[in-house]
């Protein structure tokens, strides 16, 4: 098995993000799978940025702690990350930026000095092209094909003309040739090209964007907030081409209310935000609930409360999203675990919102939204659009005695739209009767509350199963939700690689609300030992499980330092619990 | 003034009975809106009314039409969303002064900047009526109310100068006690292409007795009888910056400019809700942007 982690670090402004993303593409072009992860502070320039790409010829699910190839553009990167480099690894450093004493090489780690600035000035190129020198050098060190980088440069700069393309290629070539002439000692990892199928490389934001377009989104409105701003950018960039009206509204209150207005008028609507922005939307969420207006809400979690740690990860908003807004109304909360699930659940969220005429959440986090992973190309013919009980304009023009909030057995009434001649109704933020007229009648109130609640019961029948991974009979049963899926699966895979005797299984919750109590209860009932893993300090999913099933999961691995879970740490926890 | 029309919308009168206090200015606004809609001859499919929360918003139950009873302060963004989804609809907001100039002031500012093609009819009674008499953003300094027994410290907002300077393409003022003129102004506002703000002076007979019918009747005058040029921003501003010895009614400022929806490329193909949804297969080109082919 080939497994290699390449990590580049330096000051913001070098183009670390672009460089890292390009390396991910280069690796996929060589037929490998990738998972990448970025760390950066909430600053535009300065500060320490790190981008790591894990490359493998097998399925990989997360980043890892150890590094095989560290590219240190500045001294800080070297100081902070040199210990992460595995035996047999290499540290490439920009020797025009800082000097290393010869005594630095204590372990079996190759040190390679690359004079980035000199190489760039020798060919008369601009400083901004240094990242191509770095990638050219990386390719040579890993015995990869320089042509892969050329192809990527051509596609990035296609619109800027041949001269720009040629200059960037020249920089790449200069880095490549420097290494060819001065090959490193004591490093023999190679990423030779392999045969493979085309792969999508996407972040969670990009996968959600693709899911939204494919799922029939017609109206997208947002206010920028890390970690979901990139979703707004994607929708804005491709909206015009694919027929989506995209609006950057004045605040999150307006975002939610514009989406509700557009959806009331019949457009499939979505909004994207983070926990802080969602706080402002809570009032409007209740409006969507009582008027039974479909809306898809993506919430990207980051550590809070208030501004918290903007560029770091968290799973601290689960209970908030499940309970937000006064009183009770149905909502659906989906918690995708990887890029593939983000895509499919986002596309499906539009159907669910319209079928059940209620808000549907995609609850995710910085870790999933800003990390790239390679996945097989989504099969578009699997996408189905289902608009539920929405009536056509033809039907609405001749409807007699139409009742928007009619009490039905499954709780779901027929939905009409403004612009229809006969199917009139009031979408009313006050409690209302079947037509929509305001009412304070106790019987009408109870009928409407009960009917709205029945919609969720109807939905619940469709989500009886959640995915279980690993051994049927296990020494330890893990429960996790959302993006924690990746590190857990990676830890399970790594444990299997070490010993076949350790039996672990894992229930991953992708449908957090309405809570799949039967399925989770059943899994826990059969478990010998249990452990919950999540990114918050209260164990919010653990509390929910206890509330909904009566099971109290005693072993908890909780992390709330803003950093994602690492499979190495999860492995240690697994061993700890099993050996108790 | 009940004129006979061929296209009377019977549904407009098929509703619950109003619950406003006897003598409330809201009756005049209610009657004027329904009359205007009838005069325009619009069927129910032509428009939607978004109501804020307050005495004004209670009109929801007194008109049978496509209605959306929003939250306090949020009618404007709801209306903007409706308009972008289906720009064939005329979208009317029935809101109050506390609702629209207080709680929802930020939305109003940005809707005007964009010339969002919505018609905002503000019931301006200078007090909070439904919550039984607290100060409003339009109450004058020194105004004593349940929430300000020592008198209001702030200056009142001037919604008209705000609208003129922040991008509204139609700014007018009416009076609930002069329904004949109000019908005309509502019709003008509803027929305007672009953002229309119609501030309607509305006596609240229960909680703001000072600003009653008599107060306004002594001060109002019609701009069209006073040699006013509504195309001039400077002239419009002068009219609304005067003290209250004379209160202008009529179209204060009107200048057409492209609406928000006119400038959204996607909508050139027709209303969003009537555009056919793409076949999922048409997104192959989108997926290709994110796809890498092996060497």
C-alpha cells in the first residue's frame, strides 16, 4: 500500500491554498486517492498557514498526524512541524528564506535546501510564481510526471493567455530541473502514475454546491461567514449558467426571510451559513415552520459561542439546530459524513423540504466543508426531483374550496402558490385554520399542531436505517455523526491493518432529526462496549441518544479544541476502552 | 366615492370582519387598498400582499387574496424573495412604522438601494398600537408613552428623506382620513415599476390622541396643487425637511431606474418559478469542472 502525506506551510500570501489544491489534483492525475486538510488563522495576510495532502492507492478517509514530505517555506513551519516527519521522510526548505544549521539532522529524515527566490529570479519570473517552482520540485522529488502540473497550469490560466501559461510552466520546469540536477539523498518515496478512473476533487462546500444545482435549487441567498462562504461563491459563480438566482443579502435575518418568500412563491430555495449566522435566522426558521414553507439550510459549524474560532472546526451546534426557535414544529436535520454524502443529502434535502413542507438542514462543519477529498464521479442519473404535493398552476387556477392547511392523515396538505387564480390561502405566522385565517380557537390550534407533527412521523418511517460499518460482532461499538465518520473509518482500517483480533463496529448517524431511535437503540442493545466520539464538550449526541433511547454511553471521546479528530488518537481510545 | 366597475373582485370582500378600534385610520387604508385593487381590475393571481405584525398586519384577515402574514419587521425581505421567484406578481407590503422603520429598518434601506420592485405601504401612526401604546421610531422627541414616561430622547426618523436619498424610485405620502386621494396614491404606487414607499399618516384614536384626524387636517396640502416637481430630488427633499406646519401629501419623488429583477440575468428568460427545471444530466459540465482525469 502506498500512503504518503505531503505538507506545505508558510505565511499567508504565498498561495499555500492554491499550491496545496494543485498538489491534490496532481496526485489524482497520477491515479491516487487524496484527502487534504488546511489550517489557517482568521487573518487575510500573515499568520501561519498549513496545507496537507494525504495520498494513497487505497481508500483513505482522513488526514493523519505523521508527514512524509514537509515543505517549509519559512522557519516557523520547520520549527512547528519537523517532529511530525516520519523516519525515511524529507524536509524541503526554502533556503533563500532561512538557514538551517547542519546539526539539525538527528533522525533518519532527509533535509533538502531549495533556493526558491534564486530559481525564480534566474528565470526572470515573478515572486507569485514561486509556488510553481515548489510544485515542480515536489514532482521531481516524488518521481512524478511534470506534465500533470503543466495540464493544471493550462486549465487554471486558460483565460489569461499563452504568455502567462508559458511563464508559469517555465517556473514549474525550473523547480523540476533544479531537483533533477541536484537529487535528494536518503528519500525514496515515489508516486508513479497508476491506472484509475476519473475522480471528482471537492470540498464539502463544493459538493454541497453541486448537490444544490443538481437537486434543482432555483434561489440561493446567503451572507458570507466562514466556513460556508465558499458555498455562496460557487453558487454565485455558476448560478447564471444553471438558472439559479443568487443573492448576497444585507444580513442573515434577511437571508432566511428572502428564502422563505421565494419558496412561498414556488422557487426551490437554499441558504448557507455558520452557527453565528444561523443564530440570526432562528426567528425566520419558526416562520418557515408554521407557514410550512420548504427551505434548505446549510449550517457549517465552527467553535463558538459568538465569534469563537472562525477558521476551526466543531460539532457544537447539534442541539441548537435541533431545538432552534420557540415552541414546536417539524424539521429535518441531515448530518453528512463525507463528500459523497454531502452531495447526495444536499440534493435530497430539496425533495424532503418540498415533500414535508418544512425546513431541512445540512448540518456540517469546517473540517468537512474546507477539506478536499477525491470521490468517484457522481452518477447524475440517480438524481430524482420530487416536489411532493405541490399543485400545478393549471390545477390552482380552477381549484374550488382549496385549503392550504387541510388536516390530512399523513399530515401533509396540498401546496398552492401565489399567482394561482383560485387556490388562495394565507401563509400565516399566527396560528391559523385550514385556510390560513388567524385563529386562537383551542380545537383548531390542537388540530394544526398535531397535523404538523404528523408530517415528521410520516418522514420517520423512511429513515429506519443508518449505516453500520465494521464487524457484526464487536468488542467495541462506536457511535459518531457528521464529519467524524472519516477519522473513525480510518482508525478502524488502520487497526485492522495491525491486528485482525480487534473487533470494532461503528454506527454513523446521517439523520440526526427526527432521531432514528429504533435503529440507534437496536445497535446499542447488541453492543458489548460502547463509545461516542464527537467534537463538543457536552457530548450533545450522547445526550440526545440518552434522551431518545435511554442508553447512556459512558465512554466518550470528546474534542473541542477546534482541531479535527485524528485516526491515531481514535485508535488509542479504542485500545483503551477495549483493554478496560 | 364608490364607483362601479366591471371587474369587481368579490373575494376582496369575502373575509373576516375587522377588529380595529372604531375610528382607527386603518379602516381608511383598508378601504382604499381594496378600492384601488378593484379599480386596477386585477384578479387574485396578479398580486400577493405581505403583512408585517402590528395593527396594520391584522389586515391579513380582512382581505381574501394571496396573503403572507410575516413576522414583525420582516415583510420586506419576504416580499423581495417573492418578487425574485415570480416577478409577474405585484408584491405589496402592508406594514407599520414600528415594524418597517424600527424592527425592519435595515431591510428597508437595502431594498431601496436595489430598487427592489415591491410596494411598501406604511401605516404611520407614530405609536405602537397593538402592544397598547409605546413610543415608535416616528414619535417626536419628548413623546410620553408607556415605555417612555419621561419623554422620548431620540429624534424621530424621517422616512421620506431616508427613502429619497437611499434609492427608492417612488416616494409618496397619503392620509388615512383622505381616502379619495389615498386610493389614487395607492394605485400610483402599485403601478410604479420599482421600489415604492407610500407613507400613510394614520390616526391612532386609542393610543396617540394628539395626532388625530384634526391635527392632520389642519396641516395637509396636496403637492400637485402646490407647483411641485417630483422628478427633482432637491425639491423633494425640501418638501420633507420642512417643519410640520404644512404636511405634504402626494407623490414627493418619482424617477424610474432599472429594478433589481431587471438586472438579474437568470430572470431574462422569464419568471423563475415558471422556468423548467434542468434535467440532472445537464450538470455534467458542472461536474467536469471538479473532475480530474488520470494522465
